[in-house]
C-alpha cells in the first residue's frame, strides 16, 4: 500500500541509498542520484526525508476524450473513445518534443486538474469511454498513479492504454505494464547516436521494453516512429529498424510512421514531407511488416488496414474517422485471414471528435 504524504505526494518503491549519502532513483535507466530536496530530471520524482517520492499523484494537465486511433492504436477497439490525460515532466530530453509545454513544464499550474483513481474510472465509465490512456507526457514517471488508475479501471471493465517511450528499468517495468491492456511504444529512431544526441537517453533499454512486451506479456502494443528530416529518415535506418522488428518482434506488430513539425528546440528543421512517410511505409512493408501506417498527414491509403492474405481493405480510415469495415470475428470477410489485434464485431462510432471533460464533475 502506498503511503500518502500529502494531497499529491506518495512514497515510491524503486530507489536505494548510496554510500556517499545520495539516493539513487531506480525507476528508469537514467538512475538520478539525489541529495535531500533534489528532483530527478523527470521533475516529478524527488528526494524527501531520505526517500524518493512522487510529487504529482492524482494531478493532471487536463482530461480529454479522444478517438483511440489518436494514440495511435489502429488494432485495438477501432472507432472507440478513450479518456486521455497526462501530468507534467518527462524522463527524456527530446529536442523535438511535440508536447513540450506539458512534458517540459516545471510549473505546478500545469497540473490544475485533480482526480483520484476511482474518480477517473467512474468518469470513463459514465462518459462511455472504453479505455483510459496515459499520454501527452510519459506515464512511466508517474508509475504509482498510472498503476492505481489502471487497477481501478480494470475493476469496472475499462481498458488501460500506456503511450510511452519505453525508457524504464526492468523491475518497475513489470509493475507498470501488469495492469495495462494496450500500449504504444515510441521507438524514436534506430541508432544510439540519435538517442544520445537528441533525447539524452539510450536506444537499448527501449528495445528491451519492446521485446519484454512481445515475449513476456499479453499487452497489445503498437510502435510509432516520428520521422525527422535528416535525423532518422534515411532508407538504411528505416530498413534496419523494420528488419529488427520483423525478426525479433514479429511481422504482425503495427508500425506507425508519423510526421514531425518544427517545435521546441528544433524549430529550424522543416516538417516531414508526406512522401517521406510513404517511402518509409514502403520500405517497412518490403522488409515483411504487414501493418504499416502513416500519421499526422492526410493519407487515407496509408492510414487504412489491409488483409495480408488477399489485400482486401479491412478498415478504411480518413484521419481518425472509420469508413470501410470488412471484419467478422476479427478476420477478413473475404478470405477469413485473422487480423491481429483486439476487435469487436462492429466498430465504435466515436469518430474524430476531441472532447475536454471535467472528471471531478463526472466521476463522483
């Protein structure tokens, strides 16, 4: 049981004392070493009274109901709605962060909304959302809150979705993903140079997380790579990454190539041309990946799902709105080839709406 130290502060488990008097946070491979009163790079985990505490438990930068495809998840309850929220801070230092106003925030005003795990589960249930998503900033840094919310949701039949960079150490990784039903892992590139230079982290632990999800859990997961011109969009890197995914993770894991837009500390880099995404999708499919998508651009063909058996369009998509639906019992209606994922007989009808919600008013 977590000890509540204040309205938004709880004790944590993943840390240990060092001989020099500092305490090492063991949540992620960054292994921040803290003296009394110091915070880790993530900003939300801090040393207080000779222990590491989470300082943002129950707080959020806001709640919104989105289409599940926006996470992005194309093979998990298509067309359904998901109650999404994030907190503040991040354990990576991405120069290209597309949500930097949240993930890089050091202001408590960013976390103006509050909700207990039970309030969130009730709000999702009453709003008709099929899932709750931990997103906008990386949920591994608020592991205790995310796990408690996921467990409260499971008791009410609500799914939990983690949108994460996968930069987490093995022991907390087991606890974090245990109550999750689905995940999207941001595989930012396929070179240690990119991770070190542009994110201040490392590729190897992320690969370990992907392999852990594939071989040691039943979590449905998909992968996303934000393609940045001149940084991670070469044919050679895309081919190498796709080959690794095919050989080590499997041909059925969906891969999303998403378009970068100039932001944060990379405003001088141009936006990703749609042709780059189409080229990456073609390369990945040539390497044997069966479900490859383009994102952040208007590309109905690149956003739709096709049967790898006969080529039939199984799920047509225009941005986040569904059109075609040729699935029965999770299989192609033409040839019967199963489509990997989590599906129901009929798609959801949420469409492309984005609806802010007041959880405190709903979840009572």
